[in-house]
């Protein structure tokens, strides 16, 4: 075995000292320049951003005002000065100058007591025409003073750095050489230890060979358990073109390994909708957290059918702990998903018409309210009540009434298409949610189409009936910020539509609510008074059963 070689480095070599001196000088110069330059650039950028922001903000506020006073705005200097003032500005330093489109000074507001200033200009654009500009100036004297102080401090620091960098490296090199000699001796000692460990490893290899037979037996048992649980395993190494599938995977997904191929693109093509993206997102989460992650997706089997599968992913790491790929399992959960969907349909869908029920309607309308509040968009709620439904129920029976409700649901669904939300709240009452920033004319047009689709004769197994519908409309969020407010106002609009003759729609306005709140005794038939009381209770509480049928 070779003996360690001791090497002594001559640290007095001129070239080594020149190199150290050069490095020390370079570091000192960088230290002296980096601080003031960086501070100056950042300070200048901040002042420029603030000046540009104030100029743009003032131009925007002036444009809004000038748009309403295009003829006289140049002469209303007091109002222009008020628009330039920004109460939230903590600095209070800066000068505004307003110029018209000819460059003539209209107003100068504020002073800049400084030798050096920065000015930013923003155009005042009204109706796509530039009517003038706003200048905002800020002082730079304080910034220059701070840059000078920073430069002085950096110079002192650079002198300290020069001294430290010039002296310490030679000491470090001497210590490093001593450490290398000690490390060489340590390596020799460890070689002897490794030889002993090699002998132990050979013994362990014999033990592993005897355990291999046991492992094979248990692997066969695991394969059988995977078949019973409809589970297959897979793996993928980053950078590889193909994904490895266990034989159980092909059986699970009913694909032929000869024709499918296992390229990453072919495997992604098996996922339905956004399944491939969701699997990739799950694997990204695995890389971020290091934890096993699972996601439920739909995939196409070899026979063309679509099933539900749970894809579990786990990171594969190398000896250094770096992630080099993924492994995991795929389990067929179609039976479980089918049961979950059945339970969801029972919980959120009307068993008679197949439409969304009251619970799903409440969730949807709350989501729409939240979205409109957050984004400033608009939506609408249409509350429908069938006219003359009670006569059909009383004369032909509840079976005919149920058949009529199903046909009405079909007619409304066909009119709406798939772009809007339709639900049955109970009895003969339906609700439509129009989202997507629809305007009032589109809402009125759609309401008229729904009324036209339902009005007239409808043929049932029990005979031919004639019904219609009345619609109360509220605009979201204009007519209410809560579910109860929207339903109460929609009920008022619906009542007004029925009162005006039925077979029509009415959009809620504030006068309806005021009239309802301030109405005294009215000379109305008993039935109308009862109907009004019924409506008021419906809008206020929503706690009674809407399955009772209206006239």
C-alpha cells in the first residue's frame, strides 16, 4: 500500500502573493462601487416609479373630470387643484403642472425646493383624444445625499475587505495543506475498515440469496392481491420516452401491450377531459412536498369504455436524494365512483324532473354572488311559477301534474341550452340563473322565449292541458347581496307579473319593495290577499315546503 506523500507549498512565492493582492484589490473595488451604485439605481427607480404613478393617477382623475366639463375645465383651477391632491401620499413633496394640448401652462400646484429634480409626464386622454398633459416633479437632493453617505461607508468597508482578503487566504492555504495530510491518514485507516466491511457484505449476500426465494413467493401473493383489488403499478424516469407498466396494468385497462405502446404521449392520450393535466399537477405536488399524492381521473379502456381510476404517485430518488422519476399505482374505482354519483344525484337533483334541486340551487346562487362580488360581473335570477297548474292537478290528478312538470322542465331546458343553470325549487316553481355578464336585453329576450315555450297546449297521457308561466327577475348583484334578498325581490317581481295578468315577466325595481312595505289595507279579493301573504312569507323565511301548488 502506497504511503501518503507530504507536500509543502512555498507560500512566499511572488506569483502567489501577486495573485492574492490582485484578488484583494478587485474585491475592494467592487465593494466600494457596488453599494452606492446599487443604492442610487434603486432610489432613482423608486422616485421614477412614484413620479410616473402620480402623473398617471392625476391624468386619469383629470380625464374623468374633463370628460364632464370639456369646455370650461381650463378655468376651474380650484377644482383642478383639488383633483391633484392625494391625501394618502405620505411624502407631500412634488410639483404638479397641467398643460393643455398646445403646451400652455394651465395650473402649477406645489413647490420643489431642490437643485436636482425628476419630472414625469402623462397625457390627459378624453374620449381617445389628448387634451393636455400632467407633469409631476420630485426632488432628488436627498437621494444624492444618501448616495454620498453610502459611498463613504462603502469606501471604508472596502479598505477593511482589502486588508482581510489580502491576509487571510495565505493562512487558509497553510491550514488546508495540513488538513489534506490528516485526511490522507484517515483514508488509509478507513480502507482497512472497508475491507472488513466487504467480508461482512459477502456474508450478507449469501443471506440475501436465501431470502430471495421468500421474496419471490410473497411477490406472487402481491400480484394476486392486486388482481383482486384491481390495482396495477407503474413507474417513469424523468427524461425517458416511455412509461413502465406492470402486466396487471394492461389487464386492468384492457389494452394489448403490443398495440398500445408505453410512450408518455400514448399514456396521456388515455386520460379523458383534463385527466392528464391533473395527474401532472399531482406529480408536481409530489415533487414539492415529497409526499405520496393521489388523484381521481377518468381514463379510456381498450374496449372503448370509460372508467374511473385513482392514480397514486410517489417520488423516486437517487442516492443523493434528488428526484429522478415517479412510481405508483392505478386502481379501478369505477364502482365506488358510481355509488358516489348516485348519492350525489339523490342529494342535489330532483328525482321527478332530473333538474337541480333546492340544495344545489342554494350552492350555485351563493357561488354566483361570490363571483359577482369579487369580479364586478353581473348575473340574473329568474323565478318561474306555472299559471293554472293547480287546475291540472285537481282535475287530472297528481300523476298528470307530475307528467306536466317533467314536460315543462324539458321545454325550459331545451330553450336555455347548456349555458345556464336551471333548477326546480319545489311544486310548480322553477329557478333559472343566468351568468356570464348577460345584459338586460338578453335577459328579457330569454324570459320571453321561456314564456313562449311553455304557453299553449301540452299533450299528456291524461289529455291536453293549457298552462302558462309568470316570471319574476332580479339582477345580481344590483337587487340583493344575499340569497334571501334575491328570493324576496324575485317573489315580489313574480307577484307583480301575476297581478298584471300572468303569462309575462317583470323585472324587480325598488318601488316594488317600497310599495309592499308601505301598503295599507287594500280592497282585493280574498284569494289575492292570501296569495300576497303567501308570497311575503315565502320571500322572508323560505322555511315552508315549496311543494304546495300555486294558482
